[in-house]
């Protein structure tokens, strides 16, 4: 049985907030016995770093009706009953619809999100007031079956070097599972489609340099056992788990920023709700001051145009997107061959 509600004090820039946590003894991670209250306390412990990484951005909430093995859903509109100090901002989705999304301005908002049964926070790549213009270029290195985190590490290191070649500074974090996320702060000069094209140009160049290890193939049947560079994560309303966000995995993993020089020795399974607060206290935040390193993406857009001139066009969009200009047919290759 879940226990009676408790109130926890959450420090923040506006002073302490008192946040009510109902059913504090509800177990969210059954294998470890991690409760709703422990999740809320985790957000207090990592609050400043969490807000620096995910704050002032539209955020989608991945919420669970029970524990991590139960039903889940995404909240894009802020949940009802938000305190007056919880802000939202209207954003435009690929369909053209506009709706408000939650914005995190202080640790208490994340704690309140935990009260609303949020486990994973998914921030946009753009700021709240300029949501059409990303200020982060994001690359998701996604190991395919037969590969693991260890195989993704050389790809991430090569990506860091390639970003440096075009004047961008890469920051790395574990995905919380087998993958690796690399972010580069950019000038908010271009809309999502342009930033997507910059990511595709970057991904294609990386694929040319490591063709046996990496692929940009959207269709799974073409990827083999390579690392997939998921360029579609650069689209509008496509998000990854935020830095320091827990994941709904049995071992309570966290998507955790790391230093580049520790990436090869990192075991993502050891970065959890119970270990990351102490790590952060001892070693500091590897992503602190990230946005001080913003740079333009002009070189990558030149590469995109170069590839267009060489006959390499647009790549497929996710299936829920409207048909986009220049997009190839959304038919997997084996079916297309069969139809012919």
C-alpha cells in the first residue's frame, strides 16, 4: 500500500518550495524497491544540474500509472493542477497544431513532475521563447542488435573530432541504455528542418569515415550490426531523455553526462538514481556552461548542399510526420523490390 502524502522542501532561485508527494511509498522500480519519494529526492539532489541541462525548454513528460512495468503515456500539455509557479509555453508541432508545453525553471518543477508520476523528461532542442529555432545540435548513436555501448564509444569519439573540424564543441552523455547522445550548442539561427539537414550532413560524413561501424539507413533491414546515427532525432517535436533524467529500466539508469576522457571506461549500468547524486557532488557537472560554447552550423549546411549537388537528397521522416518536400517514398526496400 502506498503511504500517506509527505511534503518535501526543494531549494531554488526563488527560495524553498514545499512540494507535496502523494503515495510516497509507491514502488516505481520493483527490482530495486525505489519509491516515488526516492525519485523526488533524487531530483532535489541533482536539481541545479538538471535545470541547467533541461531548463527554459519545452518539455514532454513520460508518465506512468504505476511502476515502470505498467502503463505509460506522454504528456505534452502540462498536467492539470500545476502550481502557479509552473510555467508553460506554446509550441508548434509538425502537424501545424499549437499547444502549451511545460517549462522547467527550477528544481521544484522536476519534483512536481515526479509527483505527477513522471519518470523521463524529454526537453526540446530549442528555448522556450524561441522554440522554432534550436540552440542544440543533437546526435543519437543507437546500437543495433549485435552491438553495444562499447561499440558506440569509438563512433562518439570520432564524432567529437568531426564536430571540432567544423567549429562545434561536443558534449556527451549516456542514453541510460546502450546508446550515446552527443550534443553541440549552436547559434539559434535556423529552424528545425535546416538543423536536421546539418545533422544529416554530419552523419553522412561520419558514415563515410567509418562505413563498417556506422550507418544512416533508416530502414532496420539495411542497418546490419552497425551503430545507427539517428538523424530523425533532430526533427521538430523529437526529443531524447534529458541529461540527468531517469530511465524506465529495471536498474534505474540515468541519462548521465560524462567527460570525454572517461567515456571509454564508463559502464552506463552503474549510473543510476542511487549513484549519480554522489558522482555529481564529487566530480561536478561535465555539462556545466555548455551553452557558452555556441557556434554556427554554416559548414555543415555547406556539406548538405555539396551532397545535394552530388545527388544525395532528403532522407525519410518518421511515419507520423506529414509528407515532406523531397522525401523519398516511405516504403521499406524489401517491400519496394517485391512490389516491382
